[in-house]
C-alpha cells in the first residue's frame, strides 16, 4: 500500500513517524521546508510538491491546518488528480462539517473514496499513537484505510457513513474543551479576585463534581504567570471559530461557545495568541481586576 | 455537646440523621411540619420553633435554603439569642459570600462564634457522610465544631479564617458545575441537530479531554426524555443566581456563568423547574430545533 501524507506540522510529523514505524511506504510533503527536512530525517520519502507525494498513491492523508488548505492541496495543487483512480482521501484535520461534506462530494465525483477522520488527543496522543479517531465513511471505504488508522490511534470510532459526521463529533469535542478551559479560568480568576487562594480552589474543585479533564490539566498552568506552551491560544481561536461556523451552517445558537470564543479572541488580539491556552485567564484578570495576572 | 439543627430538607434530614447516628444530642426544627415528623421518626428531638431548638445549645447548624432564611432564623425567630453565650453558628447552606460576611459580623457582635461551612456532594454525599465541607473560620472556633463536621463529611478543607471565603469556594464550585451541565447540553443538542447519535458522542467525549464529571453524570440523563430527578433545574436557578450575585457584589463579569444561567432560567420559566437539571437540554432543543426533545 502506497501512502501519501500532506501536512507535516506538530501533529502530522508525529503521525507520519508512526506510519513509517509501522512499515508503511510513505511519501510526504509540507509547504514549510523545515518540516520536509524533519520528515526526511525520520526516514520519510520527501517530495517537492503535494502532487508528487500523491502520485499513484492508494491513500492520501491530509493533516493540514484548514479546509481551505485541504481544498488547495487536492484541487489547485493537483494532488487528487495524481492519486490512484481508486485511491482514498483521508481528511484528519479539524474542519467545519459543511466544508468536509463539500470536499467529500468533489472527491467522490472523481470516483475516489473519502474518509472524514478527525482526531483528538493532541501532540501527546499523536506521539504515542493513542489518538481518538472519529471516522465517518462508507464501511467499504473505511475498511481500506483501517490499518493506516490503527497505526495512528487506539480509539477508533465509526460515527456514521456520511462525511461531515466525524467533523461534527470533533466540533462538539472542541466545543466542550474550549468552554471547559474558559470556565475554569472564569472560576479561578473569580476566586483570586475575592481573595481566595486559587491553589486551594483547584484542589477542592479537582475532587468534586465541578471537575473536568481541562480543569485538572490547564488549572495548574493558570496559576503560573507564563507556563510552557502545550497548546496555544490561537488553536482555540481557530477551533471555537470552527464550532461557531458549524453552528452558523445550520443556524443553531451556541451561547456558551460564543462567550468562550470572545475570551480566547480577546487574548489573541492583545498579542497572546502564541501563549499557552490556559492563559485565557489573563483576559479575566484584565477584565475584572485590571491586571493580567489574577492576584 | 448540645447541638441544634435548623433546616431538615432533602440535604438537612440526611445530615441530621448522621449526627444522631454519631451519638450527638440533636434538637431540630423546620418550618415544614412533614420534615419535623421525619426528623422525629429518625430519633431526633423535634421542637416547635427554631428558638426552642437552639435553647442553650453549644452549636447551631443552619441548612436552610437561603441567606434570608438564615437571617430570619437567627434574628427574627430569636434562635441566636437562645444559643449558649459562647455558642457557635455553623452556616452550611449555599449563600452569597457578602451575605455570609454580614451574618458573621452580626453573630460575632454578640460574642458567639461563626463558621462558614458550605458543602458539596449533594444528597448522595449527605446520605453517605462523604460531603466536601469548605470551612472558613478562625482556627479556635473551627476546632470546637470539627467533630460535628467529621460526622457529616470526609473531605474537610480549611480554606481561610474569614467567613465568606468558604461561601466563595462553594460559589466557584457551583459556577463550574452549572456551566458544565449547560455546555454538555449545548454540545449534545448540537450533535442531535446535525444528525449524529448523541449516545455515540457521549461515549467518545466521556473518554476524551472534553470530559467532565457533569458530562458523565448528567449526559446519559440528557438522552432520556423524562429522567428521574436527581437534582432539580431550580437548584441551579438558585445557585447560578448566587454566583451572579457574588459577581455583582465585587462587580466582576462572569460571561459564561451568565449565559448558562439564562438557559436554566428559561427552562424553569416554561414550568420545568422541578425537572432533573439535565433537562436544561430541552431549552437547547426548543431554541435550535423547535422541539423540547433533541432528535
């Protein structure tokens, strides 16, 4: 099976490495030369273009940053045309469900297969090949790439047969993640504002019905003034933007998501887009106490 | 040690039973005759008034529904005056921090002690004596009632020396709980709206970074049309109301809490205040699909 991998960034480079480790013949491309070099160093067959990577491949994995980039790779760059006539496109990037449906239709119109397969688990999951993968595709098409997905994740869910359904589940996942981070910041900043030690609050809430995965993971970093970046503010500006786009597609109101998005957006707008996403708490600090570090 | 217990409702009756079981001499009162009878049936010494229950007691435990009721019991009903001159008032109800500070000052002005000691853990925790108790009081005053609290909970945190600080931690706890329930509904209803099985979404999210204690507990009940009532919508109308009151006291903006409150408020406003709090999802169903049950 000849595989092609486009998008060798923070997630993609780790996923590509796991595919190479699992014995797949892998050709890869990224618009960023340093990413291509890193891929080559890990034993990948680097190419000079997306179309060259896709040439005659059985499956084309897309781990690009947006639906627009996926569209450019497939159509403008000619990767889809280069793919084997019965090849399968596997879109693993987080994209709005409507855009995924559109891409799927255009791919399927050429006779090729399409698998909507976004992931969750972050760089840690990509590194350890323990990603959750939310697959929406016809069973026969899914079966053809199942061994590929098994090399990337250990929780593979077949959520539906229509492309866009996987993207929807991922959208709902990001909706909860983003709101959970923002509300943890809202609560911790409020405790600080009224003179209660946020460390004590965190200890109590982490063991109560107020707990969330994000509270336990991001909460400790909210107390640090400038923590190491695990995932950046701008990732949630993008992902909650996709959540709201998905709501707009079907005209569904998502009031908590919209409020959380504003807090990430303002944080990025002040120049903190590259900071750790726990630092959305800076916006609460400024909003309610006039200083970035709640105290 | 002579104890007095005022407020024998869903939580209070279970807590009172545990105090009796631990061997405390307990006099109790509630304005609702059926609650008094239940207390008597469990071996409590029922009285005809709050003041009679408090007469000469070393500690007066208040598990009433609001700060206004605590004030009425203590001052209008004469319970504080009836308490031993060196007695301690233990306020365990969820109240706004500012109201707790005011009550504490008025109690302390009579020479008596005040312990701010709200709880979390719900009726299950009250039943099993596994409540979390967030204590704010001077150490010497706290020490006098420590054996009482140990009979009610197994996670007792001394969060500060100033009454109101315990209430603040409880406020932050309820802030997260309420938003977590509402956002779980927002995500689950959205998945239904766009044709993805909410049961599948729940399974995936419960094992991902999108998980929360509330998602796992309330999520399954969101899929049921009319689940058994574990905790009512109106409890969160009250508790998120207290969260927003606490924010108003110090003029702190709490945008996610405010949005979540609106969803609980609308649910109650349609007559579903006594429904299980998972049924806040009905408001999302009506808002986005025009029907109470998302499908």
